[in-house]
C-alpha cells in the first residue's frame, strides 16, 4: 500500500501550461515521486490591455517513501 501526500503551490508562466510546468519543476527540487497535478485556480496578470503572465494555484500529489 502506498501513502500519498498533497502540497499546494503557486507558479507563474507565459502560458497556463508553462505555469504548471514551472510549478512541477520547482516542487521537484525538494519533493520526489510526483505523480500528478490538480490545477485549482488560474489567474492572468494584466498590464495595460494585455495579458503578460498566467498564474496557477495547483495541488501536487506525490508518493511518500
């Protein structure tokens, strides 16, 4: 039987996909065995009339050794 743990991260990127990838990459610096990510919220940062970055609030699930 495996035990899984969930942490919540906030990450930014030039696209939603890049923001998710950045979140996983940063989390993997201190956490091993990441299995999946659940994107809870998505935000867009706006300057003037243009979207300049995306921010995701995501739950990262990993298996505890």
